[in-house]
């Protein structure tokens, strides 16, 4: 654990619970958590990011913190100075010739509010390129949870090349962190609800069927929290590609199973605009599709098939032993 | 935010690679060729020769004191050895119970005389134990145990019946939970006894399981006389001791690796089909197969992290009851779904014609038992619900 984590966690808990606006999050320095101190950031590690985004997920924070955090990290890694204003991330297609980009970036979280975008662009060549772009022509869209997801179009706009890396896996990891917090918060709401809601003359919690459902939800929360923490640990050791894929896939399974259970024990009460459960579950359902969704499974399967069956165990174990 | 699994990921210490290399070399040299089907669920497969070889090499009783035949290794060294044995499908069933729970219980509650009598043989892989808990009227409701031990001059007289006793027919001793106080109810008045199974008055009869295999037994006690030294721990303390014993068996790698051999064989079969027939190329062209394997790998990795984190907590002297129940329930669910996932993605005739098909057929039949043994799914979820404050 990094030295600054207790302080960062305490600050995040206090701030995110108050539904802060973006300027308050920037003032607290959170977008620069993963940027080295020498570059004006906090010098936090991936474990810190996991802890902070878990809190953000649990509070259903409706701000592009995960995206800004990753964008800043990618910009710093490329040795480029952090631009002013919100920087978010996205993927798209087009061509960048001589520092000029023509094309689009699709489904950009908070694209309409961004000053800049770190975009992974498929140019038709073998490997995508990563560009730092200004905000393009905005066509507004929205996520299932009602958050901005905007298409940005470009014609002959200056672009700065950041390198060849793809940000999708890191984005997937950030969604794991948010999901760990959000699913944990859904469990907490569900637990409180069944302990207070009386039916058949007793709290719902006293019904065995309800107890067993919440036990399963708790198991899924446990799986996401462990997968996310282990992926963060692998990233902080060096290479976390396998772990990020595995954690995202496991998280998608947990959301599938867990969201349904959280709603089930709430009955109609959990299905209202007033009750806070939907702020968690609508985001969780949307996050399943973000940054690769279940498509990582094919890649993990392909890796497993690239060596004899016995090597699968040896490989998983060796990664953890490192 | 509710933290139901607030355990940090476990990171093995430096030097673990050497330990793995050592146990893998042992496995390579000693794993019997045998039937590949026996690589599945291999902690139910008994091979006395393999157990003795493990004992001779120092891989049993690893954490026990040297004085009792053990090797005083760190608990996580034992965990690593266990996961390597299970991942390789090694037949560890003969000694499994003695090494996992009977030995540790004797170290905690037994007398020096009991330790001296039993532990060295267990650590050599020669003395095997079975669990004497379930009875005809006491399954998940263990406190309904009725078999009784009656105090007589110089010892105890035992009468009653145990049921579903795995491996009793190949074990030397049974650690039995018996009602030692006449007229007592539920968890009160119970005591644990370590009973040599060659004592007169004991009858062991097979209960053949649904695949035709002999694993279960019923064990009858008719005026069986044991001396005072058979009592383990405090008279009347049996319920508390059994609770401790069960905690040792819930979160280990055996709770998610029972179907691992099928995943290994699936990968090998897909690769071989791909090499044999470029047109079909199961491994490289079958996207559904790749996705199925990828998801199973993601679950496997997550469960291993959870199991290791819980083991590290246990090794630190804590008692992570809820975490262990979570690992077992999720792990059992995984090892039960794995054969179904393989069945769903491959179009196979279950005619027993290949190792893959035979493994799949075997696991489809036995996997329903995975969430029964060692605490049913419902009991585990009840434990988790208690941890959530619901009961």
C-alpha cells in the first residue's frame, strides 16, 4: 500500500459522499492521482486508484473521474505536459497524417465537457495509435445511466501522437474498481432494506430465501473486490494485462448475477427514481459493456490455447509468484 | 461500503519458485499413469503408494512439529504443495483427511500420547483417517447426532451408526462425534473420540454411489469398547471442536479445482484437433470455445486469489469463517459449472471414446456432490447471511 493511501481514501470518502461538482474533484487533485510527483501529480499507484474509484463507484459519483485519471496517466507516460481542463478518453477511427487528424471518436464519456481527449484510433494499420485531440464536433449521446456518451467528429484537426498503446484494458480495470464499490454499495442498501422492511409480520431478513439471496450477492461482491485488488497488485508489480482481462470478465459475471439479486430483494421499492439503488445498478449494467465488455474472453481463451493445458496452471501461478 | 471479503491479495514469498519446482519434480516422478479420469476430483482418489511416497518425501504433516513426525514448514508452503498436487490431478485421497483435519485437531486438542501414537504414521502417509460426523438422522443438522459413548470402568462403550463415511473402508481411524452425556440435546453433551477401526464390534459396509464406485460407507458400532485415551479434547467439548475442524476444510484449493483436469484436457484436445485438421481448427477458429475457456480462466484466477487470501488469514491464526464459506460456495459453483460449460460449447457424443469425453461424462455425474460435501450450499449461505447480520 502506498504511503499516501489512508489520506487519499479519507479525502475521497468525505468528498464523494457530498456529490461534488467537477471543480471540487479537480481542486482535491484526484485526476492527477496516477501522475508522478515530478510531473506535478500525486505519484499514486494502481492500488490507490483502485481504492479511490471503489469509493467513487459506491457513491455513484456522476463525474468522469476514472476517465480523467487514466487520461492524465497516459499523457504523463508519454512525457507530455498535462493540458488544462477536463481530459477524457475514447476510441475511434480515422487517419492522422503529419499531425493532422480526420475521423471520429465514439461514445466518449463526457465528451461535450472535455477540453481534450486521449483517443485510441484505428487507422486501418496493424496497431492503433494513441492521440491527444482537442474536443471535436459533438453529437450528444448518453449511457444507460444517463451520463454523457458523445460522438466527436474531426476534419483536419491538429493531433499530438502519444504512442502506440491501447488504453482499453486500463479502462476495463477502472470499471472493475468502480463496480467493486457500486456492487458493494448495492449490497449495503439491500442489507439495510431487508433488515427494516417488515412483511409477514417480521423483517424480510428473517426469511431464509432472502438470506440465501443476499449471501449470493455478498459472494459476488467479494469476487469483484478480490479480482480488482489482485489486478491492481499485478499492475503495481509490472504487467497486469492478464489480470485486468480476468478481473473485467469476472466483474461482468458478478454484475449479471448481483444486480438482479439486489433488485429482487427490494421489490418495487428499489425500482423508483427516488430510491438510490438505480444510481448504482444502472451504472453497473452499462459498465459491463465499457472497454471491451465480454470480448476479452476470446483473447484470454486464445492465450490459454496457445500452450498445452498443463501450462495454464503454471502460467497463472507464475504470474502471482513474481 | 460493505466489506465482506476485506482480505488483501496474498503474495507468495521469495523462494516459492524453488518450492514449486521441487513439488513438480516429485509429481513428475511419482504421478501414476493410470486412468486420466482419476485426475478429476483427485482428492477423492486414494492411492496408498502415492501417499506413502509423499510422506517419505516430507510433503505430509508439513506444518506439524518435528517431534510428531512433522516438518515445521510455514502453513502457506503446505498450501502451495496442495494446489500443485490438485492442479496436476494427483491421487491424494488416502491421506487427505488425516493431513487436513484429523492431525491438526490432535495437535490442538489431543494428548501427547495420542499425538505420539497417530501423527508420525499420518505424516509418513501410512495412517489414514475418516470423518465420523453424519448419521442417518444427522446430516446438515449435525447436532442431531445420536450415536453414544457411555462411560464405563476404564473407558467408554460405543453404540450407534455413522453414515456417508467417505473412505472408512480404507482408513485406520475414525474421529467420531458421539453423545457422551445420556439425555443431552443438540450441541451439548457431545465429545470427540479417535477410534481404531479394527476394534471389535465395528462393522463397515459399503454404500455404492451413483456411478457404481465405493467411497461412502455406513459404520456400525455394537458395544465397541475403547479406553479413556480415545477421548479427544474435553468431555462435552465436541461441538466446539467440530466447529474448529470444519473451518479447516472449507477454503482450500480442493474447493475449486475438482474439475480442473477437464479444462486441461479440453485445451489439449482443442489444440490437437487444430493441429490435425486445419480446416476445422477448433482452437483457432471456434470463437465460442475460446470465449468459454477465457471466462473459465477468469473465474479460476479469481477463485485462486480468494482461496489463497483466506488461507493466508488462517495461517495468521485468524478464523475467517465467512470468507471460507464464500470461497467454498463460489468454488463449488465453478467446479460444477465447468463440465456444463464444456458440454455446451462442444458437440460431443458421450460415448466414452476419448479421454475428454470420459472426463466430461464422469464430472457431469459426480459434480452435483461438490456442493453437498463438507457443508451444503444452503448451510454455507446461512453462515454468510449471519456474517451480513441477517440472522
